C-alpha cells in the first residue's frame, strides 16, 4: 500500500504526471487530481491524497519525478512494504 500526495499549491498545471500515470487527470481548476481508479481519494483545498494497494507504484513514482514543481510525493504507508 502506498500514498500519493499532490500539493495543489505547488501544482502549476504542466501535467507531465498525466503522461506517466493514467490515474492523474485535470480537475475543474486546471490542476492535477486523481481518477478514483481503485484507490481511496481525499481532497482538501491544499492537497489531493490517493491511497492505493496495487502494483502501479512505479508509475506513481515516475509521475512524481516528472513534475517540474515537485508537487507530487509517493510514500509507503507505514507498516507496509
């Protein structure tokens, strides 16, 4: 299980993440968010946090690495590999 966090204040709508991981989509404000594809999504004004339990962590990490504003972080959920 892993968590992907989008910092909405840092996101500038470049969308390099969308080409690396299909779960990332554009929201109504022109910023990155998630398609709820198999995960739990929590949204606030400052962040969007997706918690996923699948084999696509490498895609999420590629999306985070592609973000020129470091607006995306990927971390293992405590107690999980």
